[in-house]
C-alpha cells in the first residue's frame, strides 16, 4: 500500500507538469500558425490515441512514461513533411527564427508559470510554519561562536527578510551554494535586536544536501520537556512517569527543553538516569533506565513529549503573493544553475544528481505530510523541469534554443550535418546523465 501511495503521488506530481510543458509548446505553435500533427504523453510506441480539432491533431499516450513531445509539420523528417505546397506555410522550419524560439521556449516557460502560480496560491492561502526562533546553540558551534542566543528570532539573513524556519533554511542554503558568510539579524526575546555573523569558513564546511542549519548549530526553539503520554510497558512507565510531568533536571543538570530530554535519553541506553520532575506543584525524584533500541542502539524511554514549536502563518495579498512566487521561482532556478555549475567544476558532488526513484520517494513523503508541503514539492519539481529543459544540450529545448541563437547571430541556420552530429551527442549525454541519476537513486535506496 505504501508503494502504491508513493507511485500515485509521483504520477500526480509529474504527470500534469509534463502535460502543461507540452501544452505550452502546442499552444504557441498553434498561435504561430504551425500545424501540430501529434501531442503525446510518453515516448515510444503509441498505445492509445484520438484525433481532435480542425487539423485532426492526434492526441496520444505512448508506452514509455518518460516525458512527452509535440510533433509538428516539419520538412526535415519525411514522416512529418508537408504532403503538398498548400501546407508549406504551416511548416515549422518556414517560420521566422523568433517564432521558432517562442515555440521551443514555451514549454519551460509553462513550467515556470506553473511554479509561480502554485507558490502565489500558497502565499495567498497562508502557510502555517515553525517560526525562525532558535534554541540555544551547542557550545563550540558556529552559531554559538557568532553570538547567537537561545530564544531569539532571526528576522533577516544577509539583508533578506525571513519569517519562518523554511525561509531561514533557504537563505542558509543560498549562502552554502555561494560559499559566503551568513549575516544574521536577530530580535532578542527581551526586546531589541543584534547581528551575528557566521564566517564563510564555517559555511564552506556544509553539505548543501545535508542539514545546513544543524551543521551551524541552528535549531528550532522548543517548549519545556513535559510528558504528554506514557507508552505501556516502557522504561517511562516502570519509572513512574505520568502525563503532565515537567522534567526539571536529569542527573542534576537542568533540562532546557524537550529536545534536551530526548538527547539525554538517547545517550543513556541501559544506564539509570536520576530525574527531578514537577507534578501538581510538587517536585519528585524518579529513576529511569532507557531501553536500548535494537535498530539504532540509542536509549528509548517510551514516553511522548509535548514539544510544540512556535508557529506562525505566512500569508500575503494577491499582488505580493505573485511577486513572492516569482521571486522564489527565480531564486530556485538560479540556485539550481549554480549547483549544476559547481558539479561541472568539481566543487559539488555528482551524487546530487537525482532520478525518478528519489523524486517518487520525496513525492510520497511530502504527500503524507500534507497538501501544502506536497504542492510546494510540485512547484519545486516544475522549476527543475524548466531549468533542466533549458540546458544547452542537443535534443533538449535548450539545445534547440542554442541553435536558433546562433542563427540569429550568424544570419543562417546551423548546417544539417552539424545538427545531426549534435543530436547524436546529445542523446548519448542524456543517456549517461539518466544512468547516473538512476545509479545515485539505487545507492540511496540500498
């Protein structure tokens, strides 16, 4: 059932994005007067088709669920060449170079517009997220050395305002990609504000795919360690813990919040920990011996904590939401291009290349979390599709745009032999990238 859920979440995320991408090509081609012969979802052999419209365009589903294509009237292919001179004016290569650029660019542009629309809708609806309030940073961490204090809230990073934890993490990811410093502006819980700068040397040690905030010692603020539920048969029940107990100290050391208590239990597998708890206004002494978890080897008390984080609702009006959606789409696109550049130059690992298995896994995870997170994931995938299709690789939209850009500069189209060689090279390169993506997926899975 879990596998089926993941597959369905993956199909619902990627399928509509592919349709809208190809629909962008189709609509602009029709607007430019080009005859569209086939609109296919999937590649390879056609397994289902119907003809509609004045041109009797074939709308098809093909065997391989790997993207799609729009086949237009094109003299370069005998199969799609005009049958007589009456249709010559509707043939693709007869169009001006600017019309051809518009038709090819329309697919990626459609993906970017989808992402902007989804993000704008989420900003207008309002997204409830953890605030950017911080718990005390560990001793010796980059955040602690920079002067960050627990309980304070980050309001800006490198001059960019942040409200939520996700926005804070996003700005730290940007700094990680740029390998620059992170200048935090914080609002103190007692009033006033101050700045804390995390140096570029600390940022450079982070893995952009890892826990960038945790790597600097930045973590969500959490409430005091209060027991919400005691699971039957566990160490907590044997120690006499009860719902409502507030953990004050462990082995004589103050327990600041729920995470601190969890960390104490994890580190004490099989060892008795002396606790002081507050219950109904009285302080009691309890002794708990966390069980050793067979899978992780860490201690488990089998109690559930009430660990609320400070939540805020991030919402905007229509025009502001649209601007935020466009800005987030642009920022994500630029960061994706920077990451690709760093992989080419060797500054980032090729392990960052992911394929359909990882995307499907993330689709399933985000769908389980909730609709908002799932829509955010779809917006990110739409941006990724747009950027990847604009890469100057022959057979991709970006490769064709490169051809037409050279035609604009030279005043003549690319020689046919050069185009054929480039196409073969592009197919080989694309196959190698897909093989690498699938390999990385399998390594993560296993």
